[in-house]
């Protein structure tokens, strides 16, 4: 299954979950405007709130430390200087891939929250909950 098909399948699945009255959290870099547009459309049609939270950590040393100390799955980046292939693309350094993703992130035009995850965890959770609940 290619990226386009995978995205369409995930989007359809997300819509069904929301239509049933459930909340959805998608934990992924948002690199396509279609994903934002779809999320807003699904939320509007279901008459529920759409919330977009972007977690950002610009300290590459801290990011590398976190990657190295987490439990990873085979499909996940383990450290920044690792050669990594995403979605069948040619292998590249993980730090370059992450930099590329960061430069291509798509966001709603308004009403979104940027969390600086270098801040204490509890502060990030408090800000996220306050944003979700408003």
C-alpha cells in the first residue's frame, strides 16, 4: 500500500470513528494539507471540536538523547545519526529527515497550539488540556 492509499484508508477510518462519537488522536508529522483539511471537514460534519497540537523540540542534542533512551519499534528512528529510509525513499540521515519534516509541516490557518517539548512534561500536558477543553 502506497502513501496515498494509506492516507486515504486512515482518513476514512478516522471519519468512521468520529461519526460514532469517539475522539481521535493522530500522532504523526502532518506533511500534507489534505490531512488538515480532512480533519477539519470530519470535525465540522460531526459537529465536534477540531484541535491541532504540534509538539516541537528544536534542541537536537536533547532529541537525540530522547530517541536513544526510548523503546523503539523497527520502523522508528533510534538516533539522529542513523541512516533511515522512510516510505521507501532512499536512506538518509535521520536528522536530515527530521529537518525536512519540520520544514514541511502543515497546520491549520488558525486555532492550533505549538508545544515546546523542552518545557517540563507536566507544563506541556497542562497547556494541551487547556487548549483541548476550551
